[in-house]
C-alpha cells in the first residue's frame, strides 16, 4: 500500500447498484461457504430476543418472517418483529436533504456508509434434527452468528405445532396480534393445497387460547380469513 492510499472505500458505481454497505473481497468469497445466503449478523443477543445487522442497507427481512440462527451447534429459530434504519454513529442523526435517494447516491454516496439497517428477532425455540423444540435455547445466540431465512420445510416444521401461537401471544412488549397474523401468512405461504385445513387448526387453537377475550379472538379470526 502506497503512502496516502485509502482502503475500504467503494466506487460510485457500487453505490448506484443499491448496496451502501462496504463488502470486501474476503466477504464475497465467504458467500460460497457456510455464510452463503445469510441475511444478517447478530450484534445483540439475549435468551428471548436478538438484534441483527442486515447485510445490506434496507435489506431487513419481512415482518413476521421466520429466521434461523446457527450458534453453539444449534439452529435457533425466531420471527422478525421489528426493523429499523439509523446512523451507525450513536451521536449523529441523518439529515433531510430534500432530494431523492437516487440523487443522493449520485451526488453524496458517502452518506450511505454511515447508515445501517437492523432487525429484531423473537426466539421461538430451536430445531433438533427435523423436530422443533418449543423452548428457549439453553444459551442465547452468540454475537456475530449469522442469520438465515428459514427454508420452506423448516417453516412447516416450526409451525406444524400450534404451540408457536401461544409463544407469540405471551411474548411481552411485542405487537403480538400483528406479529401473529404476519407469521401465519408466512406459514400459509409454505402450505400450498392445505391452507384451509391449516387455517381451521390454527383457528381452533386461537379459540382455545383466547376463549376469555371474544372481541380479540373475533378480530384475529376475521383478519385471518380476509
């Protein structure tokens, strides 16, 4: 490296392609290894929840999507319940420029290097082979563990037992009704041809869980079937 050479910067063309986060050559190489297909990386972790930084700016998974985290030899499973984009520097907030994102990427692409997208995952349990264990894992996910979208078969395994409905309904501090409906939509999307039977099963379980809250139950059932 010559004196004064700047490393870790990116060309204007790379910003115009839509990825505002630096991706090094070594990172690109790992895409063909164990990290292939990752959507984020754990930056905060507890037994019940975790925060992951999305690999790409504005690249958070959908609300209610099922995620898989490989940590300590286990495959933890959870659902996305929040996403946000903010400055990567705690004491600096983004400013309004009165320009479109495309204009800013052309004129001031460097400002996107100061932004990051994060998403939060509520842990439902973990996979044990082809079975879902609806218990919190013995240890939280390790920092810097990779986060992957669950495969369709994994979504079906996780949502086969309606226990996940109870887990969501009892989760503190979450938008439980909205999250429950979103996860059900994802679960239904992986059950082509059996959606009616599955809706009936989930509706019966919700009726049991919310038998003392008729208004809430009727609202959820009505929105499930629309």
